[in-house]
C-alpha cells in the first residue's frame, strides 16, 4: 500500500509498504478520509513528538474508513462497517486509569499511520475507542472526532462548568490561537454560554471564530498589548479562563498575563521539548492563579465528540479547507505552514 512515512524535520515521503494484517483483537480499515492536524504540522516541523512517535514511522493520526479485515476474537464488528478510531487507548489497569485519569495512563498506546491506504487498529483501541460512524455523517467529518475529543477534555479540565451561566454575568473566556483546536474551543464554549474573546493571526480564521460564536475577535498582528485588550474587555479584571492553543512558550506567558485574580490558565498548546517559561510568583500566589497543563483525551470525550459532530449544531465543516490525494501531503503541509489552510482531508 501507499503510506506517508516521517523521517525527520520536514521530511515526509510517500512509500510502498506492506499491507497491514490484523492480529488477534485487531481490525484493519480502508482509510476513506484522513484529516491533517496542527499536531501533524508541529511533528513534521520538529521531526518528532515527545509522546506519540519517533521517526522513521508511519505518519498521521486522524482518520475514518471502513473495516476490511477482522482479527481473531473480534466481536461486534463486521466487514464494511464504517468506523472512526481514536489514535490512542488507555490500559484501564494502571495507577492513573484506576483514578479515571485516562490521559495520563502509564501505558497509553498510540496509533499512527492514518496517511495511508489502510490502517491497522490495535486491540486496545478496538476495545475502548473504535466507534461506528452515524449513517448521515461523512468520513471526513467523523475524522474530526480525535481533535474535538481533546478540546472537550480541555474544556472540562479548565474549570468551565455550565452552571457558571448562573453567575451575575456569563464567564469571560479568552482563546489564544485560531487554528482548528482554538476554533473548536470557541465553538464549544460559546455553545455552552460563555462569552469568548479570540486572538489569532488570520482575519479569515477570525471570521470563522465569529461564526462559531466569539463575541470579539482580535488580530494579534494589529495588537501591541493583548493583556490590555483583555482587561478593557473585562472592565479591568482580566479573563475568568484563558486557553492557550498555539504551543509557543512566549504566548504561554501572555496567556498568564491575561487572567484575572482567581483565573484558570489552560496551557493546552504543546511547546517544543525542553522549553521554559517565566512566571510572576507574586501574581501566582497572591492572585490564586491556577496554571493547568492539559493533554490529549479520554474514551468518554471521544464518544461525546462524535456525538457533537453528528448533531451538526456547530459548522465543523468550515475547518476543512479542502481535499487532496495522499500523494500531495508535502504540498499540504507546506500550505499549513504558510497558514493558507486549516485542515485538509487527504484521500488515499
């Protein structure tokens, strides 16, 4: 089969590799749509990922398709079933899983290789994170399940609760970043009643943020002092919650500066390995700030994400800028690097 193989920094190649064969408990799907992701872009630019993969390795982690082979002992699935598989599954047995902290699982199993004609799904993912695609939903939209699951996990972990709508005024939340993840945060939070201010670098993407429900959008290229803008929007306090979705250390520091006393700062965007930030310890202590790193997703949020996409209450199709054959993955990644597209659906 044809597959994209990552070899290092900005080095991805389309190669012929052996078709996968399922072992006991596994399935193989024919990939119908594999969507690109900001994480894919970071991995391609950095040449690897601290948790998910080490080159050379099959590349890509968002996909949907149909089952073409079943391993021994697989029940509940048939050939031809349309499915979406999360790119990981927890073990369910370790210290963290026993405490329902599934994204911290000591044996979290990742699965890469969606940019290919076929994809083998490990047994743990078949058991915990393989889901049927609703009949009315396209594979392209179903492939967005994994990033949206991460966003739903992020929303839950940043202190946002729908009962905050009972406050004298709705919570004011800042989202920094206008990539797919940042825009998904905007849509989910606005749908749940929050007031959202979004910072980004593209007027076109910020227009999508407005469609998703952002109350105010600001192009950071035209803004010299982001915390000042936030204070003006919040009558001098700062935001209740700040979500950083760029993965740039300097922006992490800006995010902290945008929070009010008592704020939660969700440091969601993963930064390059071994980077550091500075924190004002006086503010951290006396203003009771909560700085929270949030990583990945859990099986419950995977299911919630697919259900939200299937509900069609948010126009997630706006996040897919176009379609391309698998052979054009290099051009697609270059277009993402130049911020010409958000996500692209690759079709093997």
